[in-house]
C-alpha cells in the first residue's frame, strides 16, 4: 500500500479480475462482508456517538480547530477522515482498496466528505431513489461506498439496492424489495452513485450508522486489473435486452477503449443468449452505433 498523504491518494495492487470488473459493470455494485476488525468498527461507532475524543492527524489548510469541531457535530462528520486509525483500517482497508484500485486506476483519490446515515430503529423503509446529481454514462470516474460499522442484519434496515439499475432512469414499487447490503460489522457496498437504492425497513431496536463517501479517479482508464488470459470480449455475458449495450460500453470505457465501442443492434453483440450455436454477429463493428445514455432517441442509439 502506497499512501500519499500530501496528495490525498493511494496506490496498491489491483485485486479484481476481468470477470469481476465486468460483473461490477453489469450489477453496478459489489459487496465485501466483515472486512474491518471489531475494534475499529467499535471505534468508528464511538467516534460517531461522540464518545471518542478527536485526534486529527493534521488540520487541513483553511480550516481551524473550531471548524473541525463544528463539522464533526453535523450529519457530515468528515473529520473522521483525518483520524489515523480510520485512514489505515477503513479508508485504506486492503480489500476495499484493491477493488477500488481495479476500478479507478492508479493514485485513487481519497474521500473529502462523509455522510452519516444514522437511523433510530425501528423505522419504515425510504422510497426508492437515485441520488441527486447522478449521471448516466459509461464513465466510472468515482465509486461511492457504504460502510456499516455495526452488525447490520435485515432487522436493522441495511440499504437495499437494485442490481443493474445504474445504467438509466429506474422506478420501483415500494412493495418490491431489493438486494440488502449490510451484513456483519465492517461490511461495505462499493457501487455506482447512479444505482437505485433506499434505506430498508427495520424492526430491530437501536441506533444504526451507515457511512457514505466517494473515492475518485485521477488518471485515464486502462485495463490494469488482473487480466484473465482466456477472457473473451466477444463471448462474455454483458446482460440482456436494453442493458448489454450499456454494460459493454462501460466495460470498454474502463479498458480505455470507450472510443472504439460500436454496436449494430438487434441480436448482435454485445447481446447474446446461452442458446446460440455460435458467437453473436457484430463484434468489432467499425461503422456501428453508440448507446444513447441520455435516452433522447427512440431506438436507444445515439448515432
Ligand atoms: Fe440515497
């Protein structure tokens, strides 16, 4: 792990494979369960509950002790990002960092803002929503993270998400469940900020925290995660109708090949089904179309 405190970045080995990066493009999220120690999870909760004195590793330029004290008391207690123990064991957690390095390239930018989504359980579910200021597109310029510092079983209303809902506008009935994130203390959900999500209904008792923050890309994308020698761009599964074209575009963008990406539509690549007797036509098309992420064209292609 190479942590550049002055530039607020880190670098480390990528831990995701081609298959896992493509899976992230398809689902819009990945989870890591219980990867932070109990001691650090407890310390995080104590910090958030005001039971632990602040000990920032430095005072950022332009801020004063009084500013830090004020920030800590808000619903955005970003001062936790200045605690050495939080940086080392949560922000730079080996498994979290390896996945982020795979998706965001070298010198990943560390978060500058934290939101504490705390709720006193029991509480009703939130409405389904895609967060403010999201953008639909092939770019993966940042990854948002949910960190659950205490055990967050279903009774404690973990955030629910809808796999694959990050590629375009999505609505969902309140009665329809999603996939719960959460799990044992120290669990993470790394996801596209555009994904449809909500706080789940809770029936348990007590205060539940969930910290939300984003890591940022600082360089051009390239395929520098773990390459699988037999990974086949032509025959991989990118998703079904109205999804595969966007997923493949995102994967190509991450490979640094976003500009080359073109599709011919219909049952052509990147769409495929397991019942074909040969690979889909249209792979590597030069004169094809780009998916229309803005949804301005009736056929879903931009040009
Ligand atoms: Fe939200």
